[in-house]
């Protein structure tokens, strides 16, 4: 079994900063692209940022210059540093990972349970 566990959500004032982390654990053979998505009430889940094994990153236009995604391959962990937060960044943030389990001949996408980020004064 594979688990992705997020941490670091919470309440922050507009203009503030918050860091999220997501650790993958279980019978993992290899992890490929990892990413963060978010879903606000009444809206569809949307991409925030992704990062490949080699460190190539991709960001949604709405977070470019404010958010930074990074990963520690040795720890199977992906991070999201969020700066200059705006009320419209408030959402449940989900991490995801494209990975292959030991003994399984294909890759699959796994999701964390989500962590709430609230941006409010």
C-alpha cells in the first residue's frame, strides 16, 4: 500500500506565508512527477505546481512568482512554499504523485487526503 500524507495547512493572513509538505510512504519502487493541486468550494480541482524527478517545475499562472515547489527524492517528499498569499489562494490543497509500487508492472497516480489553507484577516 502507498500513502501520501500532507501537513502544514492552516490559517494565514493575506500577504503571509505558509509551507506544505507531503510524504509518500509504502512499497514504492519509484516516484516520478509529484505535484500540488487545490480545490476551493464550488470550484473544480486545479493544478498549482508540479515537479519532475529531475527538478523541472511547472506552475499555474496564478501562483507564479509567489509559490515554490521542491522535493527531496531521498525522503519521497514534496514541498510547497507559498508566499504573498491572497484570499483567492484559500482551498484544500492536495498532493499527488505518479509512482510505481514494488511488484506492480505499471505506474499510477496517488493522492493525499488534502490539507486546508485559509487566507483571511
